[in-house]
C-alpha cells in the first residue's frame, strides 16, 4: 500500500532542495568557488534528491 502522505512529504522536501539548488545555479563560477560551503550545499541537495543522485 502506498502512503500518499509520505510520498507528498518527500516530494515537498525534494522541491525545497531543488529551489535551493536554483539559487546556487545563479552564482557565477567565481562566486560559487569563493565559498567552500557552496559545494557542500550542492552535494547535500543533490544527495537528498534520489532522482538526481
């Protein structure tokens, strides 16, 4: 049996992570590389999205 609430919650979390990735994607290469946190965030967001991982 599929738990619709669980699926809806997971999709909601994935959408939040993809929205955050959109913000990172708007940085220039130089801006992205300036702060090592950006790479950690990108890895976290991509790892949280099973479709992209």
